[in-house]
C-alpha cells in the first residue's frame, strides 16, 4: 500500500514535531511516524531556557504547556565555593523565563501543536527502512499497529528518532565523524517543593561542591521541583544499586542544595544514565536529513539539547519548505542547513565537553562569579541562555582579568585547583575553540584538545532495532557505530 506526501518525518518529539509544525504551516503535506504512544516518558534534563521556551511559542505548543501550570523561573543562582551569583535571564523575544517540564507533559503538547498546524502524526508506527530512487531517499517503509508493511513516498525524508537513530543507520550515517566521551552522568528525581510561590521557588539553582554538580529546577505542574546531580559517570550505577543511600551521600556532600531541598516530599524514584557521549553525525544527503539527537548530541551538563532540537527543526523547515519540488536546490539547501546547525551548536558542544570534566570548577570561572555582583542584568547566565556564545561571554580579556584577580587573592582564599599548569591548559582549550569557530570547517575531524575526550578505542554504536520485516533491496549501511542508550 503506497501513499505520497511532501515530507515524511520519523520521530515526533522535540525536533520532529517542531519541523512538522513549521512545514505544515508553510503549506506542505507532512506525515510523522513515531513508535511511541503519547504521552510517554523520555530521559532528559527537562529544562528549557528562554530561547527554548521561545521555540515552543513559535511552533505553537507553549499555550498547551502553560495550561499544565509550570513554574516560570526568571532567576538564576550560581553557587560556587563561597560565592553566589544571582541574575535574571536575558529575554528571547517576549520570553524572559525558564521552564522545567516533564516529557510526559511536554511531548504530548508538541504532538498536538504539530497536528493543529496540519501535520499528520501517526503513533505506534515503526520505521522499517528508507526507500531509494536514483540514489536519493524518496520515502520510507513502515509498519502500523496492525503490523502491515506500507510505503510512503516523499520529497524529503527526515530522521528525528534520537541517538539510536534507525534512519541514520539506514542512510549510512550512523557512525559519528567526531565524538567526545562524557565524564559525568546524571541522576535525578522530582519532589513536592515547599517553597513554591516564593523567590527561591522561582529560581534555577546550580551548586558546585568540589568536582560534583547539583541542580534544582522548579517544575510543572506548579509545586513540583526537579533535583539533579551530575558527578562522575560511574555514579549512575551506584544510584541504581542503592538509590536512597546514594541520594543521602550526595545531599551530605551538597549542604547548600540540601538546605534548598529541605522539606521536599513525594519524592519520585531515581532516574539515571552514565552514557551521554557527545557527537556530530553527517546530517544531510540526497533527499534526507537528521534532526535533533539523530544528528548531533552534546553533553546534558549544560542543558542545551532540547532548545537546539527545536531550533534545528524550525530552521530546517524554513530552509527546505520552498524547495521541495527541486531536488538539486533541496540538496544544496540541506547542506547549508547542516552547516548553519554546526555553527550554531559548536560553541555549546565545546562548553558541554569542558563542563563534563570531573574536576572542580575552573578557578578563573570561580573568580568571575566571585567578582560579578548580583544584579538583575543578564551576564554569565548567557552561557546557558544562549543569548551569547561561550567565547563572547568568556572573552580572553575577561578571563585574563579573572586569572589576575584569582592570583591576587591570599593563598588561603584562592580557588581550588588554581595553578599555572591548569591555567595554561584551560587557556589552550579556549583558544582551540576560537580557532575552530574562525576556521568554519565543515564536518571537521580535527579534535580540540582539552575539550573533546576521545575514546581509548573507537566505539561501536548500534541503532534501535526495527521490527521484523521482509527482505529488502535497500542498500546495506556501513559497519555500525557502539550503542548509546536512549
């Protein structure tokens, strides 16, 4: 049974639903296939900075999410060593607040918004393979809830099916061309927040204690809060073997977070993962594109994945919607879109790689936090809010001033880890990032030493297994890369 549409998208979460909504509003017929039935959960940091909330508004999902009564968080509190920095977020368009929304709430609203825009979203539909014609992706084979195999033809095939992307495997692009090991894992749970309605109950917190990171985000529905620890990746297995023992140990190590979380009730079970390696895959080709985590993933320590998934979906739609009838122009636009995505995401990719090192906060950054007075003007928070890139916020002039300030402090008050060797290392990393951004290389295999942490041996990912299917003439993909858990 064959059918035809303009664009077929595999995956209807952040990236897929956003692309579908914008393409449908542009007058294109869009079919989205997803193996899940919504609402369904997804391992995620769940946090959206103002630019991410703005993307929700642009694609039409914000009103539905606001109906769940999430806490709007206009404040950031960075607490490092003996310093605390409080800032407001820089607005993105009309949005000047963060939101932490569980995926069971968020993703169903994304699907509803895509449908309201005119896209057809089919749940419980499994991708089986790409259909090829003349060397171009020209559709997909899939199985519906009844198990019957069908084919849908399209001008553009989009894989938005996550890190273990079957579409990436089917187009021969599953193995990343560059990647970086994560040093940190994440362990989190939700609780009922006794401070809801107060200033503290509307603040995004980040706590540094030695080499351990803690976060607390007011959440949805109102009254909930997310508590998150990011220590060494190996801690994820400890959290699974002894959840409450692990949690008690972490709270003892994080007295400031423990004080903020005091009185939390209705604690949910712990969720955790120790596998969050960052990567770039080749994400465009003749008639196909990879969106969101299917094409690029960065360490969740900086909480940027959700925003970038929606941003890349919107930009893909805006770039390709007028060109679907012209294969040559479409392919050229897809490559331009991928280049633009890389330029947008490279600074935060490196920022995440730097932050995933399991060591105390960089002494120069700790000094910058100490020297920055708390005020309502956005500044260091732009690192996370993406109003400015890492090189723009942490300028070389500013980092030098921070270094001199740290060195001028009495020895007993200097930031932990301050040494000539560490300072030179960190400076080299930031210079390497700047060189890469200025070079504007495309699909570069050149690693930035100190940012990217290569594997001792190349990993071998495995894509998510499709349902059993009949033999197919679809071209075989290359040896697949090591599994990255979803």
